C-alpha cells in the first residue's frame, strides 16, 4: 500500500511530530537539542517553513509549522535526516533513530491552532520535567516568556491574533500567556489530546460557535444533543474546568444553596455536549448510576427542545464556556 499523501499546500498550517524508535531518547544532552534547533533554523532561513511553536522532549518533538510554499516534506526530510546523521556520527552508531518519517496533521481552524499551542507548551509540564511551560528551555514558551532569542521562531501569528481577537499588544509573556498558556487540569489536557487526535477532515465547530449569535449556538446544541443521546459525542470543545468556572459564577450569584434540578440539568448538558463526558462518568460526578445520568441528560434534551427560556439560558452559558477565561469581564 502506498503512503497517504500529505495535505501540504502553500499557505497551510501543520502539527508536526515524531518520536524515537522503540521509545528511545532522541535528545540526550543540550548539544543534541541545539543541533536539532539549528537544523530547524536552516529550513526557516531557506524559506521552506515558519516555526511558530515547538517543544523538544527527551524522546519526541512537537512543532506548529506554517508552510508558505508547500515544502513541508522537504524541510522536515532535511531536518530529520540531518539530525540522524549528526546523532549517529557523534556516537559512532548507525541505523534508525526515529520511528519513521515525520507525522503531520493539517491545522485548519483557529480554535485547533490555539489548542495546539497550549498542548505543545503543556507537554513538558505534563511529563513532569518542569512546573511551568516557560521553564522548559527547549520550548517556544521559554523564548516567548523572555521576548528575545531564537530569531527563527516566528511570533507574528500570535501577536496578530491577540490584537485582532483580544485587542492586546504583546509586550510581555503575560500578554500572551493568559490565552496561550496551557490549562493544567488533567481533564483539560486530556481534552486537548482528544481534539488533536481527531480526523482533521471532520467538522470542527469551535471557531464558529465562539463568534456565533445565541440562536445559532442554541440550534447547534439542539442538534448535538440529539447525536450525543445516541452515543455519538463529537470532539470536545472545552474542558470541564471551564464548565465548573461558569457554573461557579452562576451559583455565586444565586447564593449558597443546594443546586436545583434545573441547574443539574444545565450542568449535565454542558458536560455532555461541550466536554464529551461519557454517561458513566457523568453519573459518577453526580453520585448517581449511569442510567440515572442518562435520564438526567434526557430531561436536559427535552427542555432544550421544548422550553425556550431554558434553551436560551443554556446557549448563553455554553457560549461563555467556549470563551477563554482570561477574556471574561
């Protein structure tokens, strides 16, 4: 069977990654990291790629790359082959180092791109190498935090995004970290992994929902609830931490009281429709059985379809969950 052709065209973004064969380390000391970065820099200077985010781990790497002319395959071939030659020559070895040719996924939406930057920067923290992403010296977060160095690392997209969407001029790491720093809860990291594993050809409504009017959001929720009730939950659009934060604000406004049945329905709907929470896990969160969770979600579905006030409230809360926490007023 022939290799699947890469979807690499001029003006496309890609998540590029690879790992060592048999999980072996591909970076053993600082000199190795420098050699790999130098090879990336050569391809940037040659105009074949732009690197906007990266994280080099012990046995693998992640890159967010822009391909201006559709030369990603040649650029990464030069990087990987050059690095393997360097690595083997330095150690007097021969043979493969990586599992094969590099892997890449098309990054085709802005929401996916933001999630990917968070995921790349979160990798060293999730692996227990550092406590904060900007402490990992072999990551773009390290250079973003310092605002200098690594001239081959492009900062243009991130700066333009912050100005366009959040009216911020980037002058420090804090300006971008509020939006691009990773969410460190376990469920958020898992959500990012699930989103990055999705088929890039599958629809991703995140960008549209973030800017949509309430009626559009409500209609999407109604359609998605119908699918989720049949077990076909789509790609997670937000983490459970965002849902907890939104509902926490709601409960603080209502005062200290036991959540009513309506609030429980809202929470079950948000967790199921936005986070893709399985009914089994939903039951555990509420201290009820899986069948009880299914009944609770069923009541949410009926309310969503039949109660206009409930539907509008749910769409409002859902839209808030999809908004980065740092932009809340």
